[in-house]
C-alpha cells in the first residue's frame, strides 16, 4: 500500500477503503499508522496475500464492514475484539484454526462468515454477540458445536453456546442496531458511496436468500426428522420385542447352565469325599506299618540286650572257673604227693581244655559283640530310615489334605 493512500484517507476523512484483488502482503506502509484510517467504516481486503493483520486493527473503532476473504491469514489479533461497531466480518477462504476469545466485544455484529478455513471449534464467548443474524461455516468439519447443531443454523448455534455459558438466549430481533452507514449522496468522490451502497445491497439480498434457504432447509430437516423418528420408533419397538425374546432365551440358558454347574459341583464334591476317605485309609495303613516297624525294632533291641546278658553270664562262668581252678591248685598241692604226677597231668589236661574253652568263649564273645554292634548300627540306620519315611509320608499326607 503506498504511503499516499493512508495520507489521503486521513486528510479527506474517507469512510470506505477498497484494496481487494492485489498481491498485498502487508497492510500498513512504513512510517504510517492505522490511526490514519480512524474514519473508515468499510475496509475491503479480499483476494490478497495477507498472512497476518496488524495488532493495531482494534484502533479502527468506526469500522463496520471488514472483508478479508481469500487471504493467507492463520490467526486474528486479539485486538480485533475492540471493533465494537463491526457489523459484517468476512474471513472466508483463509487458514484460520480458531477465533480469538475477544469476540464477545462485537456488540453490533450481524454477519460472520468463516467457511473455507481450518476452523474446528467456535469460542464460547460468541454467545455474547446477541445481534448475530448470519453465521456461515463448514458444519461437517466442526467438532464444537457438533455438526448436527451447526447444520441447524445460526439460531441453534447461538442457543447451544448460550446454554454452555449459562446465559439466556434472546433472538437478534430484540436487539436494535444502527444501520450500516452510507452517505446517501450520489456525488461522492471516486464513486465510493455508490460502491458502499452496492456492497450493502448485495449483502442484504444475500442475507434474504440465506434466510429463505435456511427456512426451507429447516422445514426439510423437520420432515426428515419426523420420518426418522417414526422409523426409529418402529425399529425401537421391534428391538424391544427382540430383546425380550432374547432375554428369555438367555434366562433359560442361564438356568440350565446353573443346574448343570450344580450337578457337576455335587459330583466333584462326591469324588473329593471318596478321595479324602481313601487318603485317610492310606494314612491309617501307613501309621500301622510304621508302628509294626517300631515294634520290630524294639524286639531287636531286646534280643541284643539278651545277647549282652549271655555274654555277661559267660564271663561270670569263666571267672568262677578260674576261681575253682585256683582252689583246685591249692588243694592239689596239699594232696598226696603220690598223686602229684597224675593230678598234675590231669590238671594240665583240664587247664589245656579250660584254655581251649576260654579261647573259644573269648572268640565267641568277640563274635557276638561284633555281631551285636553291627546289628545295633544296622537297626539304628533302619530306624532312622523308617522315621524319615514316616515323616515324609506324614508331610505328603498333610499337604494333600491341606490342598483338598
């Protein structure tokens, strides 16, 4: 934009500035300020290459119509909410993802066109724009409000947003707004006033056509909704009937399954009781076997004790025989000398026999002692093994019983 354009608007107090269908990438010339356009009421910037608006756009307090259609805008500045006199805002065909939260400052907005953008949600603050009569957007791509609400029209959207904000909804007809101002004279410089009149007339005709289209669309939607409602009611009745029959079948199946489970549980309990009795009988037999083994060990110990008693009696017999032998020798010395030779011979024979008996007795005693010791060791080992088996059987039986 050349510097002279802003200077001309400021000097001549212009109310309309039309800059559409250029390759503008910037709106404000260097060394200029938007305050030069303080009197502008209509600003047309459609079909340009604007990627952003200056943050000072909110200073144009007299602006009533702002056309930014088919640019490269990705966002709107927060100060745009300061345009309290704005009545028409057209941002079609841009790259907007959201509207600023300051939209509640548009107290006089009549028409808002945001279709052809990447917009998915509307700000709740839009509910405070009570004068909004026309809102065009891509209903199918909206997520908040839902596409159904967005397809129902401006009134439905505003009612939804008012409900979300917890405020009462009033139709725009109850809010009187000043008409879009035009000079009304046909002699304006460069035909600007006639251009504004044409712009306003086209906007009015478009609003009328849109209103008729919305009314026809609502009627068709109402008829379609009634038809769907009737079909839905019939389908719901059929579904309820099917659900009832299906519920009866499920209940019958559940009863049969429960009866089958109870029978299986009874059989299982019976099998468990039989196994428990069998296990108790095995445990009883095991205890009896262990008791018999212990009794056998005790008998073996008694036999070993008797063997030791026999050994003791043999030792006593030997000692007694030695005593007898000593007495016999003493008496033999006092016997007649004439029987010395035969007596000595007999004594030697008896001594020899006694020694033989003693040796055999000693060897037998040693054999009996070794056999008794080995038998005791073997019996102790068997006893320990039997005790280990008994402990193992008891632990196994106890674990099985606890598991059952």
